[in-house]
């Protein structure tokens, strides 16, 4: 691999693997509000927000960090009052109990209006207008959780990439990846250039350990550490993988003010790509170099799959993230490229079709399903067992199988997405 391409991949990973506090969809909304408020130059008297259906779906049932509250209104209010756009996905880092009370008053005074943005194809779209007196500031994020395509005050734009790039278009120059290229990069890139990936282990393991001390969400991670659960599942590497991964998700979905390292705009994807690999490596005595390379393989596999799937879809992100961790675990088990490819095929044959019905505490259940399948797929691969191309959507070429998966998630499940949102927004309203 040429040095230029290697540096391109490292740059891609550093853009996609970043810290986040809270669920990235409402946090991205808070980020967009913060930018509009900063552009306005003072606290707005009113904030109007228009969102794509996928953003709405992922923000309806999730806790907002440091507030004890669920949903978008408090995220919008805090974004306007204390948000700092230079913090990116940690935009609400400076929130305090006093700010939360101020935000509640902002909501009670009907200063926040949130609506569905009609007539757009982009699944990740956030449009904000902040008004104070005669002044109006606008900001639009599209295509990526931190990708601003429009910023203006009183009709004068300081940034406008809507026409030049097309609303929602992402980074202009990303390297073309294949599973083989991911594997080779993870094993051949100079170790010092990859050490940044250890931050994923530090942040995400700390989030899991913090969750064990509290009562977050459904407390699935803490429950899986219990004596009764150990009698059923064993006090094993496998049960530890499940408890740590679900524990970090518990805390994040409940709105704990705990940073995690995200992947491709999703904290749960970052958690699921990280913790199974970390726990397996630690409990099997692997070296720091082996952990680094396995984490790179896991996270880069996720980035590769998300390139064709898109940031948001009807397909649960744990399917993709757990596929990455299965690759990392397979390699740590002693597998070579063939076994890693087998693990991917086994994952796609098993989990394709798991729907995303928004970010919420029960995501910990789906994360646990994903990572348990990751371990199973790795064990099958090490026994040289792989779902074959005569079965279902699996192709003989693993990269084509990945494209089959992402085609289902990005195209075939669009109607699923619409129906899921309709169900979520009409609960209790139908006879």
C-alpha cells in the first residue's frame, strides 16, 4: 500500500472515530442550534427546527446528557443557551443544572418548534432558524452529523455548500476500501500511526465501568454481571463481552454525561466495534500491538460498510458494528484473511434485517444480540465454517455480500423506515 493511500485511510479514521456525549442525532441537532445561535450573536427568542424522518426517529426516545429528560426539545433549548459548536459532538459539555432549568423555562414559554422537513431525500438533515428581534440566523447540517452545508445571518451566507456539493454530500475524497484492503492496512500500517485507536478502548471501557455503578436504562450490562446470570451464561470472556458492551450502551442511551468514542456518527457503533475486541484481547493476554491492530480492523470495517450503507438507515447500526468486532476477534483468535472474510459472511447471513426503531434504552438489547453473533461468527470462521453463496443474500465475493447488505439497508428497507416512524409517532392515537 502506498504511503499516500495509507495516510488517506488514517485521515478517514480520525474523521469518523471521534468522541461524543449522548446520542449523536439529538446532539447533532443541538450542534446545529448552537451554530445558529452563535451566528445570531445572542440568545434567540425563538428556535425553529426542521428534521429528516431518520433524525426524528433517533431522537424521540433517548436521554439527553445531564438533564434527566428525554427527546429533542431540551437538546434544542440547551444548544441555544449553552451549546458550543467548536465542541462538535460534545456540544453540551458545559451544561449545568442551572442551564437545564433555564432550558425547561425556554420550552415552557413555547420558544421551541420542531417539525418534519418535507420533500428531502437526505436521511441526515437538520435545518435550524434562530430569531431575536429583527435578526434571524440559519444553519443546516446534512450528510454527516457535524457537516455544515449552510450558515447565514439575515440572509447573508457565510457558508453555502448546498449547490456546490449537493445537500448531504459527505467528504469529497475518501479512499476506496475493500475488506482485503482493510485487513492489509490494519496489519501493515506503522504501529505508531495507529496508536490513536487506543482512545476508543479507554473511553468506551470507562463508560461501561461507570454504568455498572449506576442504574442506567434497563441496566442490562450490570444485570449480566450478576450471580444468577453467571450461573446461566458462565463467568466467561463471552459474558464479559456482553456485559461491557451493553453496559456502555445503557449509560449512553439513558443520557449519562459520559463521553464515548463513536464510529461513523454513532456512539453505539463505536461501542460495539470497540468493547468486544478489547475484552477478548485483555482476557486472552494479547499484546498492545495485537489490540491496536484488531481495533483498527474492527473500526475500519465499520467505516467501509457505512460508506455504502449511509449514516442513517432502517438497518440497525449494531449489525455493521458487530461485523467489525467479529473481524477483530477472528484475527485475535489467530485467523487470517480467509477466516476474517468467513466471519463477515456469517454475520451478514444472520443479522441482516434487524430494524432500527430509533435510539432508546433498549438499544442495549440489540447491541448484545449483535456482539453475541459476532463471537459466534468468529468461532464458526475459525472452524472453517462459512455460509455459502447458494444461501440467501450471500455472494461468493465477500465485498459483494457487503454491497448486498447495504443495498437492503439503504434501498429495500426505505418503506420499513417510513412505517416504523409512522408507528412511533402515532402510538395511542389509533383505534
